[in-house]
């Protein structure tokens, strides 16, 4: 896949940040969280890419914030809805991890987002406040409320996590802290462009998708952030790909779940677009994800395939899956979408 850009794509640049460090894995959950909070531990690549950072950490709660930049805009000029997962996946996991001793960790098995209102650049930043609903010996359940900088509730998220044991980790020095540089990707000018009302009121959904496929229409900034993009319309499916760049890594050796959610969100929304007439678009009401297996950084491109399983007059349901480069299912996903006339960027509710 080739995204049109005049510069080297972000995901092909040398990676900044530290991930999969055994010294961090040997810490208790709260020690690691406080290290990321006070800067004594270096941020992982996903934080250097997006600006995501923790702002609070407690035994059963966690808060993260994400600056709203042009990098997050979708084709409509809104913040891509899946960004709610990008900001909330970290605190949803940390709320459980903070109570775990050294040698134990948690991994997300299910993530569900309910969207309440769209956001634009005026949101300034997204804030996800997560807390534990229930913690057992082998699983945990957490929830998060996602607000903008003005206190408006944008989304609600829940996550089920599985608790596991690390293999024996030999004593290892902790990594040295790294300064956040003024030219980390999220601080730069974002490439790409959104589509104005004249496009949505002139072209059908299929014509817009075909314009992205042949690059006659600009891809939005959100596609340039992770390298995701549509590559084909095949029968009933739309096909997307995304590189497994280490830029998308969490503190562990795997791709951050919130980055996978961005790919799933894009594929599920665009799956219904080929069926939409001029002036009608799809606004997601929710996103549900089941994580089947972790995805290693640098393991080859991911492929997302999504299709419409129901379309009524005002509502559609789409389903999809994300496959590894080896053809194994990594994620199962589903979304409900509201079909309506194209809304202005500053629209206040779904």
C-alpha cells in the first residue's frame, strides 16, 4: 500500500520511545504507572507518536489525556471516533495493572465503546478517566468516561482484561528516561485533507471510496498517522491494511490495542459507504472488539476486512476482522452506524 505523501511516512521513520524492556516488566503495576507519570520511565512509541500521556494513577483508577491535533481528523473533519479507544485503552488496562504485583500483567480481551457525541478541533484534548468495576484472580472489568477539555462527555468505554503471569525475568536495570522532543510526530503539521460539503453533496459513498482507492481524493490526516488505508473493494467486503510499525507499540512488545481499534473503526465505517447515496453518511454509535491474539511489532502488515450484515433505513450494522500477515485472526469487531444526512463539523450530538 502507498499513501500519497511528499515526505517519508511517520511509520517508516526511526522509532522513538522504549517498549518491551524487561526492567519495566519486573516492576509492580503501580510502580510502572507512577514512573510513566513522573517521567522517570521513558514513554512508549505510541505516546511519542500521538502525545498520549498519563495524568493520574491510583490503586484502582487511571487517567490519560490525548491532545487533539489535526492528525486525528477523519474525512468529515471530525476527530476519528475510534480515537476514544486510542485514549481509553491505556487507562482501562492500567486501572487493573496498578493493583498487580511484580510478575503479573493484564491483557485486554474485549473492548467496547459507546459514542455519545462527535468532537472536532475545539475539543482541545481527550481525557479518559478509568476505574475498576470488578477484579478477580484471573479477570478484571473496567470502565472509562471520555471527556473533552471543556468537560463534555464524548464516549463511555468498558474493557474485560485477563490476568497472566510473566516468565521469570532476570534483574535488569531500568531504562533511562528520554525527553519528549518538540518534533515528535503529533506536534508536526499533519498531511492529508478532509472532504468539504461540496464533495459529500456531489459524490455517492462508493465514488468517494473509489476516489481514495485511486488517490483522486485526498486521504484524511488520521490515515497518515498510523499508515492505515483502504486498498480494495472485494465482493461484499472493504479491505484495509496497516503496517505493524513499532511506532504503534505499547510499553509491551505488542501493538497498542487502541491503534488496532483505529483500524477496525475505519474499516467498519467505510464498509457501508459503497451502499450510500449522495449526501448520506454513516456515524458510528458504538465499537465492539474481541482481541484474539496479540500482534507483534514488525510482524508484517495487518489486513482488515469488513462487511455490512444489516442495513435499514436509518441504521446499519457492520462486522469485520483484522488478520495478521500470517493469515491468523487477531481481532473480531462490530459496529452499529447511524445513517443520516452529512452533518457540519461542529455538530453537537449523534
